[in-house]
C-alpha cells in the first residue's frame, strides 16, 4: 500500500487524477470499485493509497468506494469465500456489497 501510494503521490499528475476520479466525473465511483477489485489488502494497508488519491484531488466518496472495494470485493477475498459459500450465495453477496459500495460512494460525493 505504501509503495502504490508513493507512486501515485510522486508520478500521477493531479489534473489527470481529478479528471478521472474527481466529483464531476459520474464514472469515478464505479471505476474506483473496478480498480480496487484486483487488489488485496486490509483496511490499514490501503490507507496510504487513499491518502495519496485524496491529496491529488480524488473525491472523498470515490476514494472511500475504492477503499471498501479493496477490502470487501477483492478477487482473492472472493476466492477465499468460495470455499465456504455456494456460488449463488457468493454472487448475491458480491452484488449486495457492490451496490452498497456504489451507493455509499455516490452519497459521500453528493454530501461532501
């Protein structure tokens, strides 16, 4: 998490990040969720990444949606849960969590 956060902080131009993950971009929340799914980290490990995103101008709801997707919807997490949940229940779990993360991200972007 610290390495990715440092890369974002040092090498990603602020205007590029704002155009992708800023409040004005309607696609920023779903995109941040999709970017977070392949990563695997705990909540503490993703904080440096979220801090760098916020410093570069990402919207709060977008950064929050990214953080929640890394922790709750990551691909390795789904592989682990596949061992204890049936495929149908796992799909329902992922759908409910995904929709909840999207709603939370948009709500925070609207309010903040």
